[in-house]
């Protein structure tokens, strides 16, 4: 995780000028500094261009709020020629009407004006707006934009660069290769996991497939490829789809986390907390997609707050997995490292600690791609452990059939062996008798094979709860016994809680009643006395409504 953090920081903190020119859409060409001023009705572009003193070159654009603005570049001093055509490039932002005035040194002005649909036709890969500059005899002096209806969520006109056509083509080619690699990775992961899901039917595989599909769709919109596929869509609509699809990806990720870990990792409160966060994520994304034209800044702030709050259930899941000693915590933690690091870097960028970077601006996609790839490894490991557990259970059942002391169905001690080991145990003992509630109805509902699987699941649950030295036995059809030293008793309420949370075959809800008693087991008479007391306590638990525990003292 530390190495991944260092790699992310190095990528995002390196100044763009220190990298090879044109290596990506955001760094193609030569950067141009810009200055900004608010627009007023009746402004004339020639007069505005002459009044440079009225422009603010210091205040960050985001601090100026929404509205209409003029943005002017530093001197360009280059001529667009047939052999070396020039393009003006800038980031795709939330803008209404955008008019670019190209000022030439001989006083001529060439004007290009676009509404949001027109801007879509200028989008290049990497979500870059590109303007081919008219080829005149005079060099280009400055670029002057008038932006109407700028929400200024991330700026008015940002990352302005002047690039040759060759540099633009190289940037598009590089980004096409990058997004194609990402798309190929997603298609491979999606196909592989859906094929496994059809066979194995694990819920976490379906959640993972939904997350990867949402990431693929998000890549199509955020990269600008959607503008090439649907050129008549408004650019603001494409931006709204970015928010919605990223919401779907994040919600699917929480769904994946919820189904990936063992069931005992999630208590009732944590399950509810995760569900509420998923609802909040979906609500914020849908609200932005539907109502962003009315209040983009407010909805963007709400959206970012909900996404920041998403870290709370993630940390809660990781803590619970650590506390409950999940076998999959380390893999899930590694997979989550990239999104966590990227989120921290985005916060540092917002605070002004880190400079803006094209890759930082696209870190969500990069980090989620890393998370998807690492999660696929985690899924492979999870399935491997499940297969091992299944094989071990089959082997244990085979061995149990050969051993006279073991119950062939559950692998626990049978009644005869349990009595042989129990009588004569030194010191005070605690006996728990557990009887499954309404087990006949379980058999009627899912058949005897399903009922047998329920008994195996209960046996596995008991094995995971009792301390070393305790004995577990199946002493009847649906009746189990647990014997432990009174100095280290087994909490019956903990057993009941774990049984309620354990996923049973066909998602059946199975409960049990428990009777317990304490006493010495020096001989068979002591055993009968202790057993009668625990059995009476079990009867009391059944009479009180089942799904509970009662304690009695042996006579």
C-alpha cells in the first residue's frame, strides 16, 4: 500500500512540463497562462482585449463563483500554417455558450461560438475541447473567450494549451490506446466473472460485474468517447452522466464489499449503515443528473460530501473484518489502497497543497481500474478458499463415516463418544444443549438434503465459536451438545446471534433454543443429573417462545 501511495503521488505531483510533451491529452502542446474578468452586457471583444488592466491574473477562478466571464490568454506569437496547423485546447467544463475570439497581430479577429451541443463536437479524447485556429498570414496574438452560464465548479476556462495538429493527433492516439487497454481489461474481467457467476452463483461475483460494467460506461463518458459516438448530445449532459455512472460504480463497490466478506463480519448496525450509504450515493448521483442545470454548484457540493462520507462505511467494514479475523481483509485492503490514496490526493489538490494535474483530475478512473484489477485477484483467492473448504468438508465427511466415534453427517462426536469423553472430566463443567427450532418445517421446505446441509452449517458455526478443549456433539436428529470447563464457558447468546447471522441454504432463516447447566461429571449419575437440568432449561426456552437461551442449576 505504501509503494502504491508513493507511485500515485509521484505521478500526480510531477509538473506537466517535466514530462515529455504531448504524452497525454492534458499535456499536449505549450501551456498558456490566462487572466479572467466578469462579463457585462454590451461588452465589445476589441475593447475588452485592449483593457488588459481589467483582468485578474492572480485570483483562482473557482473563487469567483458562477456567471458570465471573459478569459484572455498570454501572447501566443505563433502562426497557424497549412504545414503546421495550430489548435487551441482546454478542459471540458460546465459551460453554457462559449465564444472564442482569435486575436491576430494585424488586428483581425476570427470568432467561433458554440452552445453545449456545439462544444460536444469539439471534444477530443481525454475530455479536451479543441479549436482549430484559422490559418491567416498574421501570427496569433491572443485567445479571448467569452463564457456564458459558467457554473465554475472546477473553473471557467482551464488548462489552456496551444498545440500543433501533430501533437493533438499524438495525444488522441495515446489516450485511445490507454482507454482501449482499460476497456479490454474491463471486458475480460466482466466476461470471466459473469461466466463464473453462472456456474457458482456467488453474490459477490454479480456485484463485481456490476461495478466493472459501471466503470466501463463511466470511462466512455468521462474520456470524451461518448462525444464521438453521440455527437449531438449536449456536453453538459455528458458531464451529468459522468456523475451518475460514477455513482453506480461506487454503489456497486459497496455492494461488492457487503457480499465479499464472511457474513459474521456484518452485524445488524453495519449492514444498515452500508445500505444507507448506498441509498445516499444513488440519491446524490440521480439528483445531480436530473437537476444539475438548476443548481449545479449546490448539487456538486452535496455530491462530493456524500462521496467523502463513503469512506466511513469502508473504514467500518475494514475494522469489522479485522476485529472478526476475516481471511480476506488483507486482499481487500490492498485493492482499496488506490481509491483511498487517490481520494486523499484529490483533497490535497482542493486545499492547494498539490498542483493541478491532468492525471490527478482523472485519478478516479485510474484508481478504480486498479481496484477492479486487484479485486479480481481477491475474488480468485476467495473462490479458492471456498473450494478448499468444500473439499475439506467432503473429506471430513468421508473420514467421519469410517470412524465410529464421529457423526457421519456433521463430523462431530456422536452421543456415545461424547458421553465417554464427558464423564470423568475434572472440575465444574458447563453443558449446553442446543435444539434447532421447528426443524421438521425446515425438512418439509427444502427436503432432507437441504436439512442435512443446515445441520452441517450449524456444526461449522459451533466449531468456530467454542474454545480449545471444549467438546461438541450431535446427540440427536437436530440436537447438539457443547461441554466446556466452567472456567471458560461458551456464551449461549453469542451462539444464537451467530446462527441468526449465518447464511443458510436457500437463504432460510434458522434459529435454535439452548438450555444450559453447570455441575460436576464424576460419574454417570452426575451426568444424568446435569443433562436433566440442561434439558429442563431447554424446555423452558422452547416454552418461552424459542430462539432464546435459559440456564438451570443441576441438582
